[in-house]
């Protein structure tokens, strides 16, 4: 009976002593640590406010009346009106620009994801002569700025009659993301165990079946992260549509906002509304898929 009752008090005393030690250690260094943590949090709050204030100001300006914008341009949400958004959507043709942005961003993103996934699998799982050299040549594209070849590419596209066409601009946008996409997806395929591939070969699966049914489902997080990243990059791309869509028939939101700014430099309200229309889709996309994107990039970094 005595042995039965002696166990719990001893454990309780040990737990209490351990808790006291932890509290004593925290109290011993609390002034310094609290000051350091307080400084870090204060810095983060200041940086967050500096980053969010322009976005909040754009939203507030887009949703105010024209008179309120002229009288109190920096007042936040002092009035409410959809007039600026309607003006930007109709007069500024931002509805057409938004459709063109989707027509340029979605196909190029699909191309990058499909080709990068196939290229990453090839460089990671298929042995062939010169594989390392070919991979380094692909990765070399990350080191070559677009500005170095954009003018020769313009004349080449003009000779191929691809200027002012959705096909030409989608190909250019896809080419700018293939190097990073291939490098990124190779990291995922390289970390997959060889036993999966060997078991599939024993079962008589072809190389195409191994890729589609065995390896590809294990890299969906990487494909999703790459798709979101590529879509945001292509959506925000300004230089490629400006150079290779000179007539403006398929002008996206980025260049449309630039043209709208040139013609309406005084109309701050519609400009803010156009800016809001431009950034809203990518912000919503990233907020909704933030966890998946973060997990995909972290997995790729660890596996690489």
C-alpha cells in the first residue's frame, strides 16, 4: 500500500521542480528576451503597415466618390461608391483587358507546368548520355536576363508572323518560365524512391504509365505551387505584352492600366479602380492557395 502511494507524489514533485526550473530560467533571461522579441514584433508591425497602406489606400480610393477623392485623397473609406469601378470597367475597357489577361496567363501556365513536369521527370529519372550537360544548359536560362534577347526575339517573331497573336505571346511567356519550372520539378522527382519505379517495371508498366500513374500523383503539391507561381508571374508581366502586342488587340490588364494612366493622368479614382481590378485576381488566388503554395515550395527546397 505504501509503495503504491509513494509513486505519484514523487512524480508530482519532479514535475513541479522541473516547472520551477523552467520558470526560473525564463525569469532569469526575461528582460533581455522580452526586449528582443518586442523589438522584432514592432519591426514586423511597422513593415506590415508600410506594405499594406498602399493597398488599403488603393481600395479606399477606388470605392470613394470622385468629389471625395479630390477633396480628401488620403482619407480612408470616407465615402462609398462603385462609380470609379464602373467607369474603369466600361470606359477604360478593363473588362476586355481582364479577359485578355486570362487568355495570356492560363495557356502559358499550362504549358510551363506540363513541359516542366515532363522535363523534370526526364532529367531526374531517365538516364541518357549527356543528361547533366543538358540539364545545366536548361538551368542556364535562369542566368540569362530577358532584356538581353528581347529585341532579337521581336524581329524573329515578326518574321514568323507571331506578333499580335495569342500563340506568339503565350509561347514567349512559357519560355521565360521553363528553366525554373524544370529545375523545380526535378527536385521533386529526384527524391522519390527507386523502389516505386522498379515495382512498376516488374508489373509490366511502360515508361509512360510509370510517369502518369506512379510518379506524377506524388508531385501534385509541386505542380500546384509551380502553377500558382507561374500564373502570378505571367499575369503581372508587363514587358512581354507591351513588346509583342504592339497593336493592342489582345492587351492585358498590365499594359491596359499603363495606357489608361497615359490618357487619364488626373482621374485618380478610375485609376485606383483599374489598379484594384488588376491586382484583385492574383491576390485572391494567392490567399486561397497560400498553404498549398508554401508547402509545395518548402517540399521542393528540402527535396532539392
